[in-house]
């Protein structure tokens, strides 16, 4: 077997190996041309579990629908474990929090209550149709950011606004494609953010001993000093300070 044949066989084996390492969902993102404006912090990240809040939008229905689309895209990306939407709705309802007025810090607190390391907050700036030369075209714009609940730092952020080129495009389907394009843009840069476990809090010997010691017994209250006055046959009054 000559050297050229060996090189061809080796190249073929390498291509087969590369194809085997690339999952279908990786191709789902890598084959998408994304024009999203993306920022990914170039530092290790300890975040594994995310809570995706309902997005802020013109109506609650639009915000909830678009955030559901984003959840599906993140699930296909396979990087994070996601908190169930029903659990998020329950906590927000019990806390009587309105998504439109919730701050980043409060959203991080709520996410930590659900056991999440990070929280995704989004805004739908545009969701509708625009008239161009007498024809209506879907137009969608959204901005999304992910915040580390423990530090409050933005770990990645992305935004994109697009107008459909096909007048027959359905608005909801076009919004789904915008969400996909945003996640595809972030997906390409995730290698800048290597996962590292969050460091555990280390206690010194004295602190561990104090934490493991049984609580000190609480002494009973001192006996009160009281006086007695006879107010007649039917009444006795006790008083003490």
C-alpha cells in the first residue's frame, strides 16, 4: 500500500470519527447562520441549572409563548438543566411577583429558591407585522441575558431583531426561528465558558465544632416577685414587674 493510499484512509477515518462525535443537535445549531449580537463572558462558569423567567412583552401571553420557545432551544442545546415552567409559575404566584416589574436581583433570588444556579431574563421588543409595499411581513425582536444567581454577573447576553422576507410566514413560526438563531449564536461561543463546579464553603475547625455542637439549654425564667392585695372576699389581685 503506497503512502497516498494510507493518507486517504487516515483522512477517511478522521472524518468518520468527527461525524460520530457531532450530535444531531450540535448540527442543528452549527448549521444555522446567526446574525445575533452575542456576548459570552470569557471565564469559567459554575452554572448547571437554569430558571427561564417569562419574558417581558406587550402582553403576558406573548412573553410566555416566546420564553417557551427559548426553553425548547436551550433544551436542545443540552448545556443546562432547566427548572420546570410549572414550578416557576407557582413560585411567582405565591410571591405575588409581576414579571413586568421584577428586577434582575429579585429574579436571581427567586431562581435560587428553586435550586437554580442561573436565571434567564428576556424582553420581546417587537412582535407583530409591518407593512411593506402593501404586504404584511412578520417582525420579531428580542433580547436575552443569563445571570449568575450567586454573583449577579451577566454570563451571556444576546439580542436580535428581524423581519421576515416571506410574506406568507406565520408570526409564531418566525418568532421561533429568531429564538433559534439567538441560541445558535450563543452556542458557537460557549466554549469560552468552561464549566467548573462552584467552590464549596470551607469551615475551619472552630467553626465546624460550633456548628455541630448541640444548642445550649435555655434556662427557665426567674420567679417573679409579686405582691398580694386583698380587694374583698371575691377578688384577689396579683401584680409583678
